[in-house]
C-alpha cells in the first residue's frame, strides 16, 4: 500500500535485519536513504536492487516534496545508514509532514545503538534519557552535562572516537562521581562495554585509543544527597 515505511536496519551485524524489514524493502520500488552507497551495499547483501533516493540532513523542501508526492501513490521505505531512522538521523520533518497530510506512516522496529547500549551497560534502566550527541564546544558541553546531570535517569549520548576523551573529561569535571559506561562497536566483532569512573575511563582510553562507534552512558544521581527531601510534603504544597 502507498505510504511511508520507516525501516530500521542493522548497526553493524547484518543478521540483525528483521524479516519484516526484508519483506518491506523487497516490496517497495523506492528507498529513501542518507547515503546511496551505504544503503546500496545493504540491499546488495539482501539480493535487492531498488531506486535509491538521497534524503539527508541537507535535504531541502524540494527533496521532501518529491518524496511526499511519491508516497501518495506507492510505498516508500525510509532507511538511514545504520539503526533506526530519525534517532540522531534524518526523517523527522518528512514523517511530520507525511502525517499532517494524511499519508499512511508506519515504523518497523529494529536495532538502535542507544537501546543496545542501555541494555548492555548494567546501568539502571527504569528511566533513561537519550540526549543525542553532546555539543562540540566545551562550554556548551559542560552546560548540557550540568543540566542533564540533575535528571534522575541514566543519560545516553552518541559519541565518536575522536571526541571520547573530551567528553569523558567534561563528565569528570561536571559529574565526577558518576559511573560511566562506554559501549563500543555494538553487535560487531570487537564489541566492548567498559564501566568506571570518568577518571578510570580517561586513563584506559589514553592507553588504548578507542576506535569505531561509541555510545556513552552516565549513571543517574544517587538518591543520597536528596534523601531528606519530603516528597509528600512537596506534593501537598504543589497541590494546595
Ligand atoms: N540511527 C542510529 C541508531 O538508531 O542507533 C544512530 C545514528 S547516529 C548518526 C550514529 C551514532 O550512533 C554513532 O556516532 C554512535 O554513537 C552510535 N552507533 C551507531 N552504531 C553503533 C555501534 N555499532 N556501536 C556503538 N555505537 C553505535
């Protein structure tokens, strides 16, 4: 049926593609993707050949309108280079506009590095806050860590190997007592998840420069400093 099919793809291990993703990719004529080379490879691996339409962060109104027009008359799949589209990847405006126009939109679940890292890290998972990439600038990075550090949830950030040290240093400065986990190369041959204090991890990665793709996680604040807050009293006050 015509419409937009958001299709999650593997984050490293090609066997993580779902049966439904393969079915949908087989059934569509056109696949919107970030990078035609990356998606071409995946489709080739699946024995498929499709019309690839580039849709990335640089896409303008015209690219979007062309895709929207297409999905009025035929099914169109949206994939990103890896993992779940829209999660730190393009697609938000496309989905939003498609929904506004009454175009059928559906999303096929699959891997996302944030969730894989969360489950692997051993950090509390009753609440977690996915915050995408930390800002590049030192001051903005520290401000964001200070703001998010107050949230009672495990924090999840996407990271790159060249920036890992700077991010760990910033966490060490702003949230020095937190347990941190570095989840690297998830689902791939050299998958690793390493936990410690920011200082432990700074030392480790100074000696073993990290390679590949990285998710950084920060434990929630411990309850101790706030232990004598009387939640009931606060609530009564709030409701009065
Ligand atoms: N949409 C993707 C998802 O659902 O996971 C994320 C896209 S984002 C542009 C790329 C970032 O995701 C990387 O910098 C890294 O932080 C994380 N990532 C993707 N694949 C990963 C992997 N196999 N291991 C660790 N982190 C990964």
